[in-house]
């Protein structure tokens, strides 16, 4: 049996450049992995895929990304055996944190190790891109510029270390819904990804913070004003910057110290009905 983690991600920027011929949106975004993670235990079985999840209402069949990732790599590697997967969820679902993608990435890494397939990271990323746009990033982790539909990755220098407070309101947002309702003219501003990459390379928190920008806020906040309220509360309580991650509804704040992050989290737990997590930025293994 082996144990692998699947880390959540936040978006430091998210821009939509237009609709692609394949129906997906062309994006340009800076993504960052954080220490909040799901844990997966994998073991060999004679055949098939057995998935169990500690969230009873979450589907554990071929509609689940972790299950589909196992099927994909077992077939690709021409593996004669199967895999049993026990999934412990911590990353909230439909939250803009890539929880399902993180699990799928962990399964790809785990089965590769479990069966000694020795697939390269490029091979794993190719399989990942067939399953979902965020999964290649979740395989690689760290700080990356993602383009295409999110699967074309460029490694960036490590972002300056931050403590991160995540607050997910008791609502769920479909990524497909957010992209379908996005109107480029409705976004007040668009990210300057070149400036963001320069700020990251300079290792400057002060330069980086004002460059955070997510065009999907214009869609999701309109539908769920609580997101704007969370952002404002985080800023009032000392966050350097606060923004919605991905298609939402999770809001994150970046802070310089663990103590400051814990203080902010305590206020949010007391004054809101959000699920609140304290974590930190991470870099690739």
C-alpha cells in the first residue's frame, strides 16, 4: 500500500482570452499549489478498480475523476492487475480549488509508483490533459503559468512564501456555469500576467499583491454577493490581498505569518458560516 496526497490550488490570476474551436475557453492564468490536501491510499488488487470515499454522498464510480484516472493509467500501462483506492477528502468540492483534479493527479502518480510503470512526467501530463484541464498542473504543483485550456504549463520561479486563509461559503459553483456566463465586457479589469511573472521572479510580495486578478469574479460575485463580503472582511482583518479562486466560490487571503493567518481564520469562523482553512503556498517536489 502507498499513500499519496493531492494538493489544492489557488489562482493568482485568471484571464479568459476567448472561445476555442473545440468548445473550451482559451485561458492565461498563474496557478499556485497550497498545502491543503486530500489523502489517497492505493493498493494492488487482482483486477478492477475499487474506490471508497469518506464522503458518503460523493459518487465513487466511473463518474469520479479519481476512478477515471485509475482506469486511464491502468489501460495505458497495460497493467494486468487493479487498484483499490481509499480517498480522504479535505479539499471542499465545487469550490474553485481543483479538489477533483488533485485527486486524479494523485491517482496517476500513485498507480505509476504502485506498479513501477516508470512513466515520465510528460507522459503522465499527457494522460492528465485527456481527463481535465487542471490535472496537469496538479501533477506538477508549485507556481506555474497555464495557457491553452489550462494544460499548457510554464514553470515559474517559486512564489514568495505566503500563509493562505481559505473561506468557502456554503454554496457550490459549477465551473461550466461560470465560464458559460462570462462576458469579457463585464470584467472591470484583466490580469497583467507578464507583470505578475516579473513580480514573482523578483520575489516581491509587495509587487505581487496588487496584481492578483480573476475575471470570473465578475460572473460569480454578481450571483453570490457573499464572495465580495468575504473579500472585504479579509482585507479588514489584515490580509495583504484577497481574491476568489478559480470559478469560486472560495475566497482566499494572503498573509505574511502563520499567527496573522490564524487570527484571520478565527474571525471568519466566528463571524461567517464559511468552511475556513489555514494553509501555505507549496513548491514542486
